[in-house]
């Protein structure tokens, strides 16, 4: 791992542990095995480093550019597939989610950056709905709102089960939950 990667990875760990304000660039540099001057040479400011960690560790857009590899044209099956992919990505990014929860109330400018990320993630599902409608496979609806509701339900599960550890997870709970969410979204628009 090169120095820049080490700094970004270390910063992400520390921001998720201590928050933006509670983490110093000196601590990041020490833990990353470099000096503070090197950190500033790579990033310029602490805020620029934070912004890069957010962009790098954000749950990516869940669907690849070529949807044909994942989708079948069956709205319920596709939403389950998309939902499970989202959950997989979200659980891999739990430090980012924890960091976001810490930082949003404390730093309005960084909150703006963090708040934009779910919009980016959901754009592919919205486009999927539009394509399904163009193909006559689903009914007309407010696809933006349906996308928002779908991701909110999934994110609530991530928060309650993985972030706040609300209880014991049983085998199959996640898949059953995603299937239920997919059914709630698919039902009003299925043809």
C-alpha cells in the first residue's frame, strides 16, 4: 500500500472512531506511518482528506453500468437482487455509515457532502424503473419516491441491525426482509 492509500485508509478508521473534529491530522499521519507534512502534501487540508475518504469509502452505486447482467425483467426478482447487493455493499461500509452519523450533526458543510451520497446510489434504481416502464413491464408511478422508500427501508435495517445492534440476527432474516421490501415496492406497480 502506498503512502496516500495508507493515509486515506487510516483517516477513514480514525474518522469513524473519533469523528471529524476529534481526529487530528497529526494522529492520522502517525498511525499511517508518515509525518504530517506528507499528509498535507498529498491532501492540502484535513477537510480535503475527509472529502476523499467519504468519496472513496462511500457505498458505491449498487448497480453496474450494464444492468443486463443483474436484471431479469421480473420486478420482484430484480428488486430482491438489487436490495441484496445494496445490503452487501452497505454492511461492508459500516465504518463510513458510523462516521456519517457522527459527522452530520456536527459539520453542516460535510453533512451536505454526505447527504448527497444516497442520491447517487439510488439513481440506478430510478433509471431501472424508467426502463421497465418504457418496456411496458410496470405501471406509471412516482419512481423517485418508490426508490427513496426502497432504500430507506433497507437503510433502516442496516441501522437497526448492524449499527445499533438491535438484537440477534437469525439465518435468512436479511433475505426475508429484502424480499418483503421488494414486494411492498413491486406490488403497486406490477402489471
